[in-house]
C-alpha cells in the first residue's frame, strides 16, 4: 500500500490543478463579458464622436468660406476707402503708432502743410515742428492712448508756409483707428480750413461794434431798432433825452411798447414800410407828440430811417438818425408871425413907431436863432463826414448836378485811386484820367435822373466792390445831388464761396444731415435725408422732428437735448426711425449743438446713418452663434454623461490616475457647458427673447451650490460667503445663478496669484446688496467705462493669457437690467475689485 501513495498524491495534485484551471477559466469568461460590454459602449461612443466630427467639419468649411468672403470684401473696402480719402476735397491724414508716422495724407492736407509727398513715412512732429507748444501733439497722443476722439472748432494754428509762419483757423478732429481686435494702431486727422470764415466773422463783429460805438458817440440822436417789431437795440443819450423816458423803459423793447404815446401818428406805417421795402425814408420837421417828463410836447424832427442789413442784403432792422429842430421850427413860425405882424405894423407905421422898434428887437432875436440853425447844419455835415470815415471798407462820394464833388470820404480812397484831399468843387475829369470819368459818366447821369440802383465792380487788383447809387432830393422831391457809396465785399464773397462749398459737402454726403431748433422744428434737410426717409426737403422744412420718431421713442428727444445742454456729445446713438412708407429702420445718430456767437445753444445738428444692413448682419451672426451653441450642446451632454460613467467605474476600480483625469475632464466639460449657455443667452438677449421666471428662493442655498462647483475649479483661492438661511429674494433663480457664476468665475480668472474671494449679502431698505470681492489685478478707470460692453476685454499685459470672449459681464449687466437692477464696480489696479448689485427682498 505504501508504494502506491505517491501515485495517489499525483492524482490529487492533478485534480487540484484542474479545479484551479476551471476557476481561472470562469474568471476569464466573466472578464471577457465585461470587456465585451465596455467595447460595445466604446463603439457607441466612437460612432457619436465620428458624427460630431463630421458636423464640425461641415461647419468648419462654412466658416472658412465666410472668412474668405469677408476678407475679399474688406480688401475691396480698404482700396475704396483709400481712394475716397486721397481724393477728398478736405484735409485727411492717418498717423500710425504712438510716434505718429504719416501713413496716409491726401493732397488737401499736404497743401495746408505746404509740403509734398516726402512727408509719407515721417513723424508728424518731424514735419511740423512749429506746432510744439500748441497742444496738438498732446491731443494726438491722448487720442492714441485713450481712444477718446478729440474735436476742435475755429482753432488757431500757426504753420510755416514757404519759410514764413502764418496763422490759420481750422475745424479739426482726431479719431482713433482700431484693428479687428479693437487695438488702436493709428489716429485719423480730418480738418476744414475756416480761416476766411473766422476772419470775416471777426471783421463783421468788429464792424457791428464800431457801428454801435459810432451811434453811442454820435452828436445827433441815433438808435438801431431790430426786427419787424422794431425792438430798440442801441440808443445814444441824445435819443433817450429826445424820447423823454428813462432808458430802462425803452431799451430792448419794441419802440411802440416803450413809447406808447407815439402811436397813431403815422410812424408805425413809416417804420413798417422801411423794414418791408428796404427803402430809406427821410423827412424834415416831422411833428410827433410825445409824453416827455410827464407832459405832452410837440417835437419837430429832421429824421432819416435807413434799413440795417446783414452781409447777404437781408434787412435786420432800421437805423434812425434824428435832429430835434423844434426850436428852429418854432422860431420860423415866430418869424412868419412876425412877418404878419410887420405887415400890420407897416400899415400902422405912421401911428406906431414904438411897435416897429419892438418888431426890430424880435427880428434880431430871430436872426440869432437862424445863426444857431446854420451851426446845427454845419454840425450835421461834420456828422456825415464822421459816419463816412468810420464805416470800414467804404468810400462815400456826393456829387452835384454838374458831377462835381461835394464831399468824398472813406478808407478806400487810396485803394480806388483818390490819394489827394482837396477834391471838393472839382470835376472827376480833373482828378482822374478822362477815360475813367467817361466809363462812369452814365452811372452819374442815372442817379441824378432820380434812379436808385447798385452795381458790382471788380478792381484791376481783384477786389470786389458793391457800389450803391442814391439820388438826394429836396423838400419838393427834386434831385439836387447824388450819393455814391462803395463797399469792399471781397471777403464777404470769399466767405460765401466757402459756405457754398460746405453746403455742397452736406448735399453730397451719404449720411442724412438734419438741423432743427430746440423745439424740434426742422430747419435743413439734405439729399441723403430725402433718400433715407423718403420725404422731400419741401415736405420736411418747418415740420416737427417727431414725424420721424416712433411713438414709443418720443422721450429720446428731451433726453438728448438735456445731454447737449450739459456739454456732452451724442455719438453713434443707435435707435429707430420711421420712413415715409411707414417702415421702421435702424439708424445711428451723431448729434451736435448749434451755438450763437455768445455760445448759447440755439439749435441741433444731426447726422443720421442707416445701419439696417449692419443690424441684419448682427441678427445673422447671433443666429449662427445660437445654431453652433445648440449643435455643440447635444454631443457635449453625451460626452459629459460618458465621463461620469467612466469616473464612476474608475472610482470602483480605485484607479487614481483615471479618477484625476476624468475629474479634470468633467470640470472642463462644465466650463464648456457654461460658455455655451452664455452664448445662447447672448443670442436670446439680442433677439429680445429672454423671459424671467421670478420666484422667492433662499439666496444661501443658491450660493452654496455655486461656491461648491467653483471650488472644483481652483486650489489657489479661498472662497467665503455670508450664510443667511433666512435671506429670501424675489428673482429668476437660474438667471441670478448665471450672474453669480460669471462674477465668481471672473474673480478666479483675474486673481492669478490666488487669495481670498468673498461673497457678501446685506439687507438695505427692502433690498439685498450682493457683492463679489477679489484680490486680483483690478481694472483701470478707463476700462471701467466699457467693462460691461458686449465683447469688450480689458487690455492688460498681466492678463493676456486669460481666455474669454468678453460676453460674461455683458450678460450680467443685461440680466440685471431685466430685474430692474444694475451691476456696479469699484476697482483699483493691483489691489482688487468689488462687483455688486441689488435684488428685491422677498
């Protein structure tokens, strides 16, 4: 028996080996089944990934086609724009980089500089060194560094032209040019030379001041009355004394409101006729009954009513010059009575020598009064000469019936060939070449025949003169002399030509240019306005601007006027307007105030650009974003599900590497889900399809969810929040969650060194103030102005590696607007930022 034990031992060992092999085979079968199931899942996943890849390939092709088309369009647009700039009739220049190298300068701006094409590529400061200290270099640098446009009107600029420093006046603008990423790469300079207009305006203003000073200092009673109501604008002391009223009772008032006692005596008709017909009126010994110093008196006047005109010949008012001849008239009447008395005395001479002596004494007194009258006439003649000499740019000549000079005065005498002083009593042929007299003789004959007319003459040196020929008549309407007034209108003609050029630019502009009063009445309407809105100029002048504004936008007008009165500019204001056929179109408005010489706002100028096509492009873009986001959402959801399945298995198998990798993949998938949600919300906002579902909810529960998820995204930051279990708010929970996720995500991204992030909640008068506070890089004051604009990203070298599209804070701002709230920021660079908003407490 003992010899068979080894055999039995081998058999037992063999049986045990078979049992182990069978157990291993069963384990392998189980493992193969699990691998088969996993392969099936991977096959399904690969098929879904292949379908997603094919969809992305199609979208990629569409995007490449769109980019190619846009690139071609931009190239063509750039060539077209460069051609327009180079051929523009007004100065345009483009200066690149902060050193402001001249990349583009059209002929108009090179003519202004007095330079040629050699300026291209040179620095602006190099070719115009004379501008140092004028502030222009600093203005250009300010526009380049801040992006804020700079505009100047009637600005004095001294330029070296042909080696000589000359003074010019310009309206100019400096505007930042940005590339596709919004980075400033150049400054565009546009300008208009308004030197002639400014100088002409200064001369007109000086002329008006001189005229007013002349009237105030005149030795006779004079005043200026403006408008059809004859408002007293200027009156000297002699005129105030003649009226017999305090100055405050008549100044700045219609003449017949200040002098009601002068009504009903024919003066209303005389003044009205002079204002309407622009024909002067003269009268001698005109009787007027006036209440002077508390009693009625009959005043006799030698008066002249002259129309007061502007440079275009429009009647602005009336200049009145009056000499009080009451004493002379009364003296003459006394003399006439004396003559009658003398006749009676002559009949009774034999009987009354004593009465004759009395009459002789009276005659002596009358003679003295006549001498005084002659002195008054002499003073009147001196006044005429004084007026003639003090009218700038003029020459005044009086000729008698034989064409001999009675008087000749004015500062144009030497320019017109009259360089002597002793012309009175001489014939024109005696003091100038005979052919010159023959050329003008027919004009003298016309005026002395009683014809009043004006002719325009041009001198050999190019000056333009307006010559007015006025017949002078006596009391019986007989012409006894001719008055010739020559005025230099060269500068006025030049200003008119400049105005015509500006009007042509307005007429040919592609944008609608409209002017209106502060009351909203349209005063100008260019051709593009007619093309955009469908109304003709005749249909819109005098109409209210509200005719173009939809009823629900009428409140825009007073808000815009208010901003202009505060000195603000309104640029690129996007709104809607109504065309003649009832369509609502999208337009962009740039609105500027129109001011008078004293700087008072008297009207508004609008430039309206039709941006309907731009808006359609934005709609198409938003549709595209929504489509792409929606298409990505489905495969991303599936992928996230598979990540969670694999993560669950990895945890069961205790595979730490797989758990770590899949957790990170889950975090990135959640980031991508949030980004897609932001894009979808952006599209809904642009389409106006966002809707709120307000409810009462516990704020701390929402914060707990958001902070828990956020802590997976960072290990460098410590996130704290106020726990108020009893704090309830009334809002859309999902939308407010989106707001808090964006603010917390930004606090993490823009605090690259880590640190504390605090979320605080405070009750304030029925509101709840929610703040997100970080210790990050902060935001500059300049960037804070645009921080909540769509697609705007802060230009900060420290954060150039931080990803993002610039839509998070825009969505935050818009969502809070829908909650009748707003987002605010307090930030300091290198210290941190605090973003806060308010919600209604439930």
